[in-house]
C-alpha cells in the first residue's frame, strides 16, 4: 500500500515532442505529489509538485495531471529538449508531523536531437 | 545559498568493514533525510530527523546502520559491518518544516561500493 508504481522505465522522445510519465499509488492518505529530476552524478532536484485538491498544475513546459479517483498522476513535458534527458522520479508523501516520501522507481528519458 | 554538502563522494570498502558518511544540510533546514538509492531504483528513505529527533527510521536496518544528528545540524550515517548489498548511493536531503509542501534539497550523494 506504500508503493508508488511508475512507468515507463525508459522513454525515447524526439526533440520537440511530448514526454509522458505515469504514476499510480494506493494509499489515499498521501497528500503531496512531487516530481524530481536527476542528472547523472547529481542528487534529485524538485521539478514540480501538486496537492490532491488540484487536478492540474503547469509550470513552463512541465505539467502534472492528477486523477484522485483513479489514484494516478502523470508528468507531461511539452516541447521536449535534449537538456531534459535525465531520470524522473514521481513521489507521494504524507504529512505525519513531517513529510514521509515514497519514490517511484524512475523513468530514464532520452530526448533525441 | 550553499546546497547540501556530503562527503566523501566515493568510498570503496571490503565487506564486513565499517564506513561513515557525513552530511551538512542547508542552513536553517530543520528536517534532514538519509536515502539509499540502489542503481536503477528510486531513493528509499532510511531515516528522517527533525532537529535532533528521529521522525522515522522504520526502514533503517538497525542491526548494522546507525545515524545521528548533532545539535540539529550535521549528520552522520554509519554502516557496520557492511554487506555486499549495501552497495548504493547514499543521499542526504534537507528541507524546511512545511505544512502543505515539502521541497527536499538533495546533496550529490556518496557512492559506496562494497567488495
């Protein structure tokens, strides 16, 4: 019940295309859903996040779509660029006097120039 | 603003040896996390501190792993004795105490190889 399932494992997209990464969770107590971006040799960095009372959040080329009833959420990267090539992790967190965060397994994105 | 600092960046040890990792969080961040990231997987929380106190250590293998956070600032994570399956990147992160959101700032990690 604490798992966050992420798909696909890897993704190859042409420059200018749309990258879509999907995640699903079981625990309805999760109340914060961040996405992190990780480049090789670096720690993850927060990209964008959403709370379950919102169905969509957009920041520049990055959009989170959230479906509370289906317990699914996804990251859309519009106009994907080679510089977006990285590993993306979805996560789900529950505030129990401090946020406990469960990460998905990650999606390795490669954007072809 | 300085980021989360970790040292060493790389460590190679033999199994059954001990090893320690150090983390200096962003100034003013009350919450500090240690994660284990095995190659090809997402980070897995080992222990979470808020100031000096432990918030969650449910996934810390306490027979071999220990962690402390002195004076609510720096933290060390120790493994004694190490096993082959401990080979991973150990990430430290810190965050402010949030009500609705939690932006975790990660350090570059320590890559541990156990031979």
